[in-house]
C-alpha cells in the first residue's frame, strides 16, 4: 500500500492503481471519452488530465493511465486542469459540433461555442479509439484500425476494403460513445446479400461463445431469439461479458502451439470458418514434417475436394506424407506461397502457412471436428505422444533443449519418417 494526496485528502491505495480508478472510488468526477474499464487505458482524448505535484515540480498527466505513486499530490480541478479541459473540448466541438456528448461537456465547462472552425460539421467520430481496442482486445478480430494522419485521421478497415476479419458482432458499434460506428449493419447486409443461402455461421460462433451454430434467421440478428437471449443473460454485449479474445490466444502445449479458435480433425488438419468459405491448414504437430520438405503439392483452385481425399502431399527425400481433407467442397483458393516455400508450413502453420480454402458442401460437418476443450484435450494427447517419441532420440544430457531444436527435429523426421507417421496418423 502507498499513500498519496488527492485534492488535499490523504488516500491509501495499492501500488500501480491508476489515478482515475482512485478518483472514481472517491466519487470525484473526471470526464473521459476514450476510457473503458475492460480495455487498456489509452489516454488519447486527454480529458482526464490532472495536475500532479512531485519533488517540488508539477506536471499534467492523464489520470486513466498514470499509476499512483508514494507521496505525490494530485489536483483534479485546478485552474490549469480546467483550462486544459476547456481547450480540449473546444477542439472536440470543432471536430464534432453536433455530437450530443461533446455538447454536454461544453455546457458543463461553460463553453458556448468553439473559436476553431469546423471543417466537417457532419463528422461524429471523436477518434477515441474505443472501437479499435474493443475489436482487438475483447473480440480478437483485429478488423478495424486507425489510418492516415492529422486532420485526415480516421477509423476503418485496412485499405478501406471490406474485411473478412469483421464478424458482424457489433462490439465496436456497442461501445462507440457518439454513434459514429455503423459497421454492424453494413457487414450483416453484405453477408445477408451474399450467395451463401442458409450456410451462414452465427456471429456468436464467430465470437467463440459457442462451438458451432449456423444462422437460420437470414442474419436478421435484431429479431433473433439467440441474440435476445444473449442480451438478457449478460446485460451487456457478450464480448464484454466473456472477453472472447482472451480465449483465442495461442497456447504452448508440450512444446507445440495450439490455437483455441480453430477446429481440428484427427488427421491434424485445422479449419477456420470465414464467411462462405473454410480455410484449411496443418496443425503445429503435423507441420513438423515440413521442416525439411522438398515440396508440398496442393490441388488447383476450382477443383472439387471430397472428404477423406488428399488435400496436400508433403515430399521429402523421396518420402511422401498424404494429408486428407476433413470436409468436402469446391476449392476456392490455394496458398501458392506454401508451394514455393514449403518450410512456411512449419514456421507459421496457423497464419501464412495455410494450405487452401474450400466452400463446404455441408458446413454443419465442421461441428463434428474437435473444438474448445475437446480440441485442447486431443491436441495435448497428440503432442505428448510425439514429444515422448522425440525424447527417446535426444541425448539425455540435454533432452529438453534438444527436442525443441529445429535441426534435431529435421533429422528425426527424416530418419524415422514412417514411425512418426504411424504415431500421428495411425
């Protein structure tokens, strides 16, 4: 515990607690536009600026991300602080003159009008960044970001192109304090107007809240019973209640990387639903065969792929490993980078090392693959089996370090190809 003084009152608090958290517990009103308790403090709006006195000097800091320190004195409404907030609100008023939230702040500070010229009176985005951080930190989709600079700075999808990363969850629109974000309906409309028929993955599946669910409601979420049930249950947007992004972070399982957001087949092929299509690739365990592959053969886009048919063939020193597809459907895209650089499958199996995309004939079949805790349990067992085999061939003096060494793995895969194949594929 440390002691500091806020507005003349001594306060005890835990070290690293932010000044804003302390002030809110003390019921001291400090305005904010970019702060949300579930998101990483950003300090972009600067409205939470307070004056801190330390070692005989004073400075202006943002309370949302400034940690409490022993012995400091804080003034939340000094003349300097009020003047700083007035200037900031005048700037916001020039940027977004018609936004009610900004108008309310101006009235609270006694600001009648701004001395600055409004370049675009219709603009209602204050660039607080809440939508960007919600998409990244809560949902884990990373579908939107800041672009450009200065007065041209704005928020949108990369290169202003409709992104398949956007899952139409609505978290960005939910958290926007001004109503500037309208991505949810735009994205839903594009999905609804696509030629996917009823083969639409529910946005709560895309969020990771359920393992598998196909929308049977034409993506009209506003009249969906599931959507209403989620709202009634949580009392807030599900992304803020369950923080699905944390469940999407990759894990290390016995030295192999496991991605919780994917579906896995017993043939070590992962699947990721992406609107109408499903992306397929090799998991981090079976990708060990690509450490020294001479080539990887993939079928051509436009071909039909049947369940159980070969979707990839890894060739190394005359030896071949055939990987079979867990789904059926026409191939819509092939990753030619993998054919040119087979080692990419080993280096980055879940991202740049993907193999191909198919448009599944029966999307509901993906629910038959491993997902969630079942996937983690299966993956752990497979990782233990392979690592146990590798440990037998590593020198006892340095087993832990040896089994993680790429050259060692390459040698074992090359020398024990058939045995490793039997262990992983049966």
